[in-house]
């Protein structure tokens, strides 16, 4: 019997990773351009909190898929890495905003 290799067709995780990166970068740039206006932080903090929650849910989902679909671990592992690559960028933004 011939085995057919089917790639992991889940695209929402990459869209989520790219979307949260772009929006957080735009909010950070707007904060810097606006001479550190506290109004931008009023918008940015709820977004950051919701992004953390949604990205955590997606990470849990991908981890579960990684465990149960051993044939597609390479694709799923790449998506996990893309998702968690936002952490150092967000940490850098946080440190700049808090001036640490």
C-alpha cells in the first residue's frame, strides 16, 4: 500500500503570527512617532493582552497537533516557531516603552 504525504493545511497560525506582529509593530511605531502619547498605550495594552491569549490558544492547538500528527511534525514545528518568534520582538517593544 502506498502512503500519501499530505502537508498540514492549517494556515490560521501563520496569519495570526504575521497579523499580531504587524499590528504590534504599527502600534509601537505610532507610540514612538506620537512622542510617547499615553493614549496609544490605552489602545495597545488591551491588544497586547488579547494577542497573548489568542497566541497561547493557538500554541496549545499546534502543540496538540504536533503530538498527534507525527507525519507532519516538520510543518507544524515551523508554524510553532513562527508563532513564538513574536515573543522576543514583543519583549523588545516592552523594554523600549518601559525604558528599562
